[in-house]
């Protein structure tokens, strides 16, 4: 989910069926372009918008430093990462950058349709890539072990809570609820504070409702989609799906702990949390950065616990892949850029710069490294951490024990089909949970019918 860069899944069993629907650009791979005689120019995306002044400046400084170190390579950087609404069109029209950002769930489909370049032959020249987690590298590899991209970031979801409201409600600020039953009871105590305070918040708009439904059904041991034989099918129309929706409906209408304003999307819950109007919601460490840096919250006022019930948590992440048809010189230039931007030797200086600007350093989240590179990350994070680690200790302690599950295939389309389910449950006291799930099941099965 894009929101999570806004944060980002970790070494886990990953299937080759992860996919997104794209226009007809598959079939025979494009022929590699001819080698260039002078400096190589590559287009890349990931340039932050001008409104994100700190990260924009950092990116531009990185380009200058990289080009000074690599005088035969020029970086033509484009704004943005991956927009699910336009990605398929850009891919079909050959308009993607040479090195482009993808979600983990998209990599295997791009490989299967031969829409990306094989970079295996050039990897040996960049030994730091050997320290990426094997599970993540598998996402960017085919069944023969050929590699088509590199991981960038990971995230997994937990429970963000407002420590100030917990304290006012007489709750233990260092012990977030461990189960959904506890979430329900503690939401009542927080809502009882009055003054428009909401005990628990949830999304239901712009695909965020389906995203959170997925996270919540994973947390109780359910699934949104499962693979069987040669295809995928919806798996949420069962006791687990009904459990998730019934609790939300009960909290909304029986308990009145979710507030009357609904049809919320990403920024809505962040703003409520930052203004001390929300007790709890499902989110990631990336959300914490947005609460503080975009909406002027203070890290000391918030905590992060593991996902309630803890039978699974939604995780995801991102990486960069190489446009089909690239020649070896551009592939090497792209690898040089990626291993410059994402290099363990730069974590310390980057953390130092972030800390000096008041940016968060030390939030617990999955990382992409193993071995010596992971140790560098740990040491650099410990040295420059500027957040109250105890506030996020519950999440950190559980991070390696809760199974992380990736988003379903065709995730954005699936989420769009599930948004109306969340909307109805949170706005209509007469909503029929079983009928909503049955209707959505038919829609999602249609969406998954093209996934192999």
C-alpha cells in the first residue's frame, strides 16, 4: 500500500502469484539498447515533491554527490514513486523510468510478463547486494534465480495509540491492548473523556478501508485471498471476516466509540491522533513520522504496540526494478545509483543529518539487511536515536514473533471492492455483515480470476 511509505515485509514465504493487472506490454522482451559511447544518463523516480523540503534537498544533494563520484553517469530524476492509477498506462506506453519504484506485490507479475530487465550479470560488481535478506531478493527473482530488481524498504502494521489520552482514561501507557476485546473495552474508557474524543478510528475510503480490513482479518488468523491450484480466490467470507466486521459495527453503533464522522481516509486519522482526538488506530512507524512532521505532534505523546490478537500482521514494502530493454551500461549505472542511495555505510551520516533536523531516528521497523550490513544499521540507529524508545517497545518486542503477510494479489482493486463493505458497516446500523461479505466475495473473485 502506498500509504506505507508512509513506512515498509520481511523475510517470509512469498509466492510467485503476486500480481497487478497491466495493459498488454507482455510477450517477447524488448531488445537491449545499444551501448552508449559517452556518459550514461538514466531516468529514475523517487524525487520528493518540492513541498517536502527536507527530503527533496537530501535527494538533490545525493544526486550531486553521486555524479561527482561517478562522472560518467547522469541522473535524470522524476518526482513521485508508484501511482497505482497510472502505473499500468505508463508501463504499456513505455513511459516508465529506467529505474522505477514498485511495491513488493507487483514484482513477480512484471517478471512473469518479461516487462523488466534481468540484472543478474551486473550484480557481481556491487557486492553490498549480497547482504539483502534472501526472502526479499526472492521477490525480485524468477524461478531460475535471475534477478530483476532490489528491495528498498519494509513495513508492518501495529496499533498506534495516544499516551496522553491513555493516561487521562486511567489506562497503562506502557501496555497497549493485546487483543481486539481489549481494544473495545479501552476505546469505551477513552471515548468517555468526551470533548469529541474518539476511542478507536478506522478507514473506509480511497482503498484504505479494504487495506485495513485486510490487516484486521490477518490479525485474527484469516485471509483475504488464497491460492489454490492455478488460481486465487477470495477467502474473507467466513467466521474471521464476520468477526472483524461485527466488532467494528458494535464499536460504532452499540458502544459509540468510533465517532459519528466516517468515510475517513489516510490523513484523517493522522490528524485526529496529532490533535489528541483519537485514542487508537492501526498504523505503522511511517504514520508516526507523519503525525509528528506533517501535523506537529510530539513523539513523547504516542506509542506503538503490536497488532491486536497477533495471529498475523499486514506487511509490505517496496523496491526498484529496471525497465525492459536496458543495455548493460544503463543497468550498471542504475545499480550504482541504488547501491549509493541505499548503502549501510551511509546510514550513520544520514541518521546524523536527520537527527540534526529533528527528523525521527530509531523507530522500530523491519529492515532489508542481514549480516555486517544489518549490524551497521543497528549501531547507527542506536547512536543517533532521538525518540523515546520505551514508547515503541511493545511493537519492537513483538515484531519478530508475529507472522507478516503480504498484501493480496491485485491489492488495489481488491481494496476498492472492500471499501464499500467498511463504509456500510460504519455508517448503517442495519448493515447485514453476511450479505456484504457475500457480495464483495463475488467481486473479488472476479478481480482475482486473471491472477495465476
